[in-house]
């Protein structure tokens, strides 16, 4: 598929997605949302060879400065609900992707941009990054899961504070709160994200997928995370990867996993 709002680069089976609307500070519009949905549910899902995915933004000013507010002005209640559900489905697809998805953030990650990076499994940000959910300043609330994921990541008290005040925080505070995993120098965010994926890719791929699924189950009202963990463990015990991992441990050598 040809993408208009995304640039895709596969570097040694690590897919780097660049959100490519720099004129608009990479604001998420309906076209970008559809392309992300296509990418994570079809194109990447059909590629079993990839080790992980990095999402970053074009230019040096923003990861994503928010959603494209100009589109919202033309929506009515009936159409905006469908648009928001599509956004939720897209971010859920990213969150549930069975390979690690890491946001490499530089500049503004606001509104929908903050929501997008929170849907990723890990977040690496430069010292020049800014985070926030400023929707309350427009008389609305986050629409792509921000009220849920922000509280999950940093807790109810601080989450409510950021949501109610609409204030931005810098990367140092984001690190203290647990919103991001790593704070790095500008220009090194993709390198650090790549290093993390390379480390993770040495582990059992079936186990990686199950870890992502069972952790996410904790926040799914239709699932019991503990039961999901028990079932996942039981399934993995019968795999070749577990046999290889256990044998390699006993033989004091590095395991060679095949995803079987």
C-alpha cells in the first residue's frame, strides 16, 4: 500500500514509521488514522519477520502536536462518534500488536499525539519533548483513550491533574511520573528505541506476544488478567521455544528461539 501521511522504513526487520505531516506538526487527521489502521492490522500483521516497530514524527518540532482540530468542526454527533471509535480501534491495534512498539519522541506530544505514544508499549523521549492533554482548553476531553491510558500509566491523582488543568509537562517530569521509559539526548531517540528492540528480539517471540497480551488484559473489563496469565503460561510450556530456553539455561548457553 502507498501511504500519504506515513513514511515506512525497514531497517534489519525493525520498522520505523515516521508520521509525515510536518507542515501541521504531524497532527493526526482521518487519513493518517486510516493508514495507521491499515499498517498495524494488515501490512505489519502479515509480516512475521519484523522484530518490532518504532513510531516517530517528521521534523524537529513535534512527534504529534495533536489531532487535526479543523476536521472536528465539520462533524456532527453521529459522525464524530464513528470517527472516535475508529481512532480507538487503531490505537488498540497498536497497543495489542504482538511485537514491541516504541514511540521515539522529540518535541510536542500533545492531545492525540500523547494518546498515540501512550498506546505504544514503551516510550523514549528527548530532553526537548513536551507532553500534555490540553483538550479541556477547547471545552472537550481526550477522544482516543487519553482519559484511560494516562491514569493507567501515571496514576489517578497526577492523571486527573494533567487532564483537568490541560498543562504541559517536560520530559524530565514525564520520566518521574512514569509516562516515559527513557530520557535521551536529542537525535538519539531512534537509536535508543532500536537498541531496546534488539534486546527484546533476543527473547522468545511467543513469550513476548503473550506478555503484551496478558498485561493488556488487566485493563480489559471483559478479561481476567490472572486467568489470561495462567492460560498463556500453560500454552508456552508446550512450545519448542520453552524447551530450547530451558535446555539452554541448563547448558549455560544462549537460547536460540524460533517462535515455535
